[in-house]
C-alpha cells in the first residue's frame, strides 16, 4: 500500500513538473502599434534587443492601427512592416518584457508581465495630464484573446 501511494505521489509530482516546464517555455506574444500615430518615427527594443529602427508609422483612419506589428512564435521573432515580413532570432523564453519605445526621439520604457495577456496594443494618444493639458502618452494594453478589429 505504501509503495502504491509513493508511486502515485511520484507520478503527480512528475506531471506538475512537466506542466510547469511548459509554462516556462511560453514565448509567444504580439505587439501591434495602434492608434494615434501621425507619421511618427518609431524605434522598438525588446529585452535590450533592437527590433525596429526608424520606422515611420501612421495610424489608419478606418482600423486605427499602423502597418507595424511584431510577434514571436516557435519559428522566431517576426516584424511585419508595410507588407514586408522580416524574421529575427527568437528572444529567449520570457514572461516579463522590458519594452523600450522611442517615438520621435522621446523614450518610454514599460515592463510588461505576459501572464496578464500576450496580445499587446501600443497606443500614443492624447490624455489629459495632471495639469489639465492634453499630452500624448504611450500606453500598452494587454489582452489574453486575439484582437478583432471591426
């Protein structure tokens, strides 16, 4: 009886270890450059790796997004820019993304926990500041499900 219980406990521990290893290897994410860009120059660094440099982006009037999207899957890191797809080396398995965005020379850094959502939408819209004046502010919204733009 004792051997049977020990065997069952061992199998359960092994199953938990396998499941937790799967979570650690999670590296898929997407970053869509979205609303409120008006012919802005954009640079993007992810975890210290330069991904996009000097891209000129303009938000589409209908969809509200630009022609710049970055995503990572099991085949690598992909940049979609103006209907051209570029493949870069995959960023090591990550749960926290250090995102550095430079828009027209102004740097904004964000630390993003992908467990809260791996579909990211970056926007540069006007927000009322503490002084009551509108100011463009970089925000990153996270979603666990695929975004559907209508």
